[in-house]
């Protein structure tokens, strides 16, 4: 009987399984979470840039156990007639059954669609890539960047991981130099020369979970997400805000919102430092 | 154009309750030219795979005016559903389902706010128990940093940021936020205080609408 050797440990496991809410409350009373994190502490973030050699840009992000991969593929396209000098940015988030039993195979579920819409909104509103920069020949030829984000392991807080992987992948994107041949009306690519994509701003997302209607903590795991009574997602864009989203849940006061903003801005600095470090180490 | 963009209060609202005969509660709400119709069925039978043993399952179907619903509509649907779950006392009806249909009739700006307000009116009309009422207020920030309440679609296009807040009727705390664009924390807080003041008008409007309905019957 393993229970006789470590009775305290068994009791802990059974409380965690049978009464998760009480289990969490006991920890949160002491301002700490069961995994040892403080309320304002993110899980260790690991970033790997350029892991897909066939893509124009790519990044792999690990936020604790949550693993998200982003690949940027560039293709030629003809622009819309109403916006002849604008390229396209097409984000797509996939939550496959591989990453969690919550997701089923087949067409994208609600959460995947909501995440795709979220990523699209961040891309458009932050203007981190100017669509005019993707123009090769006005009215004739533009770049279309497919930003495919794939979740490999889902352990909560997918929005933050998606935005981080997207930004890192965009920053590492190298587009081949293209000349548009006027006579043949065909593009001529230079196989050796590449140019980096111009990134104008740095959107960084931070997600907060609301627990028991009053406690706020950052970076919820999947269990914390299921126990939470609401979430707040804040996307900062350098020194401004780009998107604030609180989809229902427990009401929060203005003061609580401001605490979230402060944490989001400090997180933004941490993340940008991390991306810069990794990009630097690749160049060397 | 000039007098419409100088607006610092809400557009004229008008509502009609119980205009559909089959649902348990229904409402059509006009906020300016924006019009949304909502209908509530429930509490009723629930599909086995969606059954929750401690509360009712809330389903929201958002119907765009034309075309099939895509990612944007799904996102909108989730915002409405989560807001509805927050206010509805769903634990009173375990193992049942509450189904809401929100039909967009005309979008002349502030659509999400109009959807949530009409949903709240439909729930009031159905007589389901709620924790509190909610009022949604939309505003836009222009490039000079001025706040315009309850924007029209034209104003939304030329705006620096579009913000929708939902407040509860008890403490006027924030139940839902959807804010996109480029803005500072100060601007966000300014929008919040302006919208919070305006939410009182919406709660007043709910009261008037219900009084009118109850007097008639």
C-alpha cells in the first residue's frame, strides 16, 4: 500500500483531484500557486527562432508546457483592385487533437476560430507590418504572407503564446529580393539575396485569469483556465495599448484593470528583451 | 455629418418586446439606425453531450444580416454568450439549456453593444432570473483623442480606436471589454468613465421599456 508510506502526499493528490477549487484556494490565500509561481509570474518562456528551414520565417514558443509553432510562408498574389498597393496577411490558428483531448479533428472549433480572429485583429490593429511594404508592383504583384500558427501542446494561455510566436516569426522573416519584369510581366526572384521584413511595432499579449471574482493572476494553465471565473487579455503595442479583451466573466473594477495594464507593460519589456537576445544569438 | 460627429450622448433608442409569438422572450432594439432582434428559448431540453449537471447550458446563435457566419461572427457570438452566462442565474435550471438567437437587422455602427442590449431586453422579457442587468456602451476615439459615444459606422471607420464596454447594474463594474485600435492607458480610462456615465441612460431605458410593457398587459 503506497498510502501508508506517504499519507500526506496521497491526501494532497486526492484533494487536488476531488476538490480542485478548495485546493487552489488554500494556495492562493498565501499568494502562491500550486506550481510555485507567484500571482504575477509567467511560466518560463522558451523561444526558438528559425526552426522551420523551408518557411520564410518561423518560431517555436514554449510557455511552461504550452507549445506553439508559427511558420510564415510567402507567396505571390495579385492585389485587390480597390487596394492595388496592399499585400495580404493571412493568419490561421490550428488547435489540433494532437495538443489536447479538448479538440476534435475536422473543421476548426469555436476556440480555434476565436483565436484566429484575435490574431487577425492584433495584426491589423497594431500595424506591425505595413501592407504597402508587401507590394512588389502596384496593381500587378504583391506578397501574401500566410502566418500559420500550430499548437503542439495545449496547457492554457494560447493567446499569449500565439502572439509571441507570431511576432518572433515575423521578425525573423526574410523575403527573397524580387524584380518585376515589365516585358514578360513575370517576377524574377534572386535566389541568393534576401531582405528582412520591416516590423514597425511590437505587439505583446498578456492574459490574466480572475479567480473567485476578485483575485487576478497571469498566465493561467489549462486547469486554472477551467477554474477561473473570467479572463482579461491585454495586447500592448510598444507604449500604447492595441487590444483589450475581457469576454464576460466576473466584473472587474477600474483599479484592477490598471494593475493588469502595469503588469502587461512590464511583460512586454521582458518579452521584447527575450526576442532581441535570441535574434542576436542567431546572427552571431 | 458635422452635427452627427459632435454627439456626446447616446443615439435615440427604441425597443419592442414580445413581438415574436413562439420564443419565451424576444426583443427588437433600435439604437439610432442600428437594429438587432433577439429571441430567447428556455430553459428547455438539452442535448446530452452539452448537459451540465450544476447549471443550464447557454447557447448563443449570432446571425449576420447576409452570408454565412465566419470567424468574426464566432468571436462576436462568444462575447455575447459569456456576457449572458455571467448575468444569468443558470444554476437555478441544472441539466437544461437556454438558447438565444441574435439576428442582425441593420448595422449602422455600435453593433456589438446593440446585440448585448437587445439580448438583455429579451432575457428581461422572458422573465428568467438574472443576477443583474447589463448595459453595453460603444465609443470611438478620434485622432485628436476626443471620445464619441455610440458611434455610427462612418465614425468607426475613421477612428483611432473602437471600444465597447459592458457594465453591470449593481456596482457599474466592467463585465466585458472589447477595445481595439491604438490608445494609451489614460485614453482607455477616459473612455471607461464616459461609457460608465452613459450606461445609466441605458438602465433607465430598460426600466421605461418594462414599465410600458407591464402597463399594457
